[in-house]
C-alpha cells in the first residue's frame, strides 16, 4: 500500500529585500530639505526657547534701564520687527520640513503595507504546508493503527500473556 502525499510546492521568495525607508529618503534629500529639517529641529527645541527668552529679556532690560541711549524704547518696536521677521521666515521653513515629514510618513505607510502583503502571502504558504503535514500525519497514524491491528490479529497468542 503506497501512498503519495500531496505537499504544496516550496514557497519562492521572489521579492527584493526590505530596505529602510528612512535611509532611502535620507539619500535623496536636497540641501534645502536638510536645512529646513535642521532649522525645524533647532527652533522646535527647549534650548532655543530658553536662549530666545533670555535675549528678549536682556534686550528689554537694556532698553528700559539704559543710561545713555535707548536704541529701542518701550514698546520695543524694533524688537517686534525682528520677531516678526523671524516668524515670517521660520514658519514657512518649518512647514516645508513638516510637509516632507508627512510625505515620508506616507512612503513608510506604503512600505509597511507592502511588507504586510508579503508576510500574509508567506503565512498563507506556511499554513498550506502545515495543513498538508497534518493530513499526512493523520494518514500515517491511521496506517500505523491498522498495521498494529493486523499484527495483533496475526500474532499467535502465547500462554502467560
């Protein structure tokens, strides 16, 4: 009694290796994109806030308590001009960095989707293989059980057993 078990064909990994999306995007950054990321990193930090606060306090203190010349008397119109200019240029640069980060997030999400698709395909192949092995094991178990019965029926009984 020869049985041929049917196992699925071995799974073929026909996809390129997974790459780090962050490295791929980093390789293609322009000088302006790198600069906007650095500026966003600096302006969006506590050290920047602390330094700017100290400078503004020193500016105000020197102009309020100046003995010789008040170069920007209260209400500090020159300081407001500098802060407005800083905001006018900083905000668009930060937005450029944020837009690029959003694009990178979309690329990373798409890459995750592709990896998940590949993983699902491989899991499906593993499950098919396990199902075939289960069927083969059940068949082997049934064959062994029937052979044991046949051997038990054909074996002569010995006294004392």
